[in-house]
């Protein structure tokens, strides 16, 4: 009987697991486990495998929301610390790979089908070319995927969330001023995230009545709160500029992919609004941007495909 491999996508709130056959990116037996139910990631892994009576694995790849440098690794938004060895022992896997969550998303890109994405402009590249993936959620992550001369791909994690927010108009300067403190750098992540959306709303609403990013987003999409509508429109403008800057910087002719929980929720506004026009507004170099396709990832578990690809590369 073929031994299965474990894939995992670990965030601050939930841990998501699945099983794949070696060499495949088709994930089976997906489960989402609340992190509050476990003392550590090792216990969460053991519980998932124990519930399925899986005693040994051919391999495992786990993507985590946080930097993966050094011996001891920690989640950014949860007090969990672990090592590669401790996770490999918990999984009882013969080989193991630990990835940053956006590194895994980058590795997933060649394996996403037309049913997994919604395309916004541009044209499908004819040959392998540099791709980037970025996504606003709790943070604003990014990674680049570069084709290798001998075939295959190399993922390069990045930090677009910590670049300067691209403010252009006086209204935008005033808006940012209400959200920032003198002498404290204001980064893209301070606005283009879930928490940033709420911060934007509170800065522009005369009497803020919405208390969560989810409430702001829902009110904006429903058109029931004028300040929320303005917030989402500006959110999309800044997201388009950041995405365009990243695409120009990396010459991402293979496409730009938007991941995370927010982008799929606003895909209609991204398609029908000014996002694409703002994305390719690069003056005399706009012709470079026009062919670059933008994709919104609607697959619920894209990082699993990247983890499965990482396992295949270990063989």
C-alpha cells in the first residue's frame, strides 16, 4: 500500500491538514482544526493523524504564517514555537519540509487550474515566466516564483507589506495622516489588511458604527454604509498600486496572483471597477503592464498544492 504524505497550512487561528499521494497535488481528507483546542502544533498534527489511524508517512510539508529562518520557528500571530525536527517527529515522516505560507502559495501557482482562479485582464503567458503572489489578510504577504533554466521553479519569499503605502492625492495624504502617528513609519500593511481596512474606516467615518473588518467589508459590498463604501474603494486603489508596483519591480510577466481571504470576497469589484486601470498606470511603461494577467485565487486551500509540490521536489 502506498504511504501517504501530509500537507499542512498553519495560521494563527486555524490549522489545516490534508493527505496526498507521493507525486500528486490532489489533496484528500482535508480538515480544519481550531488552534485553541491544542497546546502546540505538534499536538494538532498528532490529533489529525491519530483520527485517521495514520502511523507513518512518506513525507510531510507544513506551511506556517511566519518566518522559517533559524532553528526555532514561531508563528507571527500565535504563541506557538517549534522546530523542524519536532514537527517531523510528530508527523512520523521520513522526509520533511517547513515553508513560509507565501512560499507555499508561490509553489502552488503552476498547479492552479482555470477553476481555481478568476482572471482580471492581461493575457495568458505563452512560456514560463516570473510570477508573484500577494495577499491582504491579517498581514500583507508576498512571494515570487521564478522559472529555472533546467525546468522547475524556485520560490523567493518577499515583504511587500512593509513598503511605503503609495499615496498620491491630497485626499489620500489627509486620510493617511488620520491613521498615522508623527515620526512612525506608515507601511502598506497598516492599510491593506483586514485590520487596516478597519483603521481606514474609523479614520473617515464621522460616527463609526462598525467594529470589525468583516462588518466594514459586508457593509461596503451591500452599500449600506457610505464610509465603508469609500473605505473599500480606497482599499482597492491602494491594493492596485501596490500590486502594480510589485509586478513592475519583479517583471512578473507570468502573472500576478491575489491570495488570502479578502480578495475572493471582492472579486466582483476588482473585475468591474478601476483596479485593472490603476494596476497598469505606469506612464510611458504602461505597455509593459498591459499584457500581465492578474488572477484572484478562489481555491480554498491553494497552499496545499504548494506543499505537495515541495514534497515531490524532495524525491
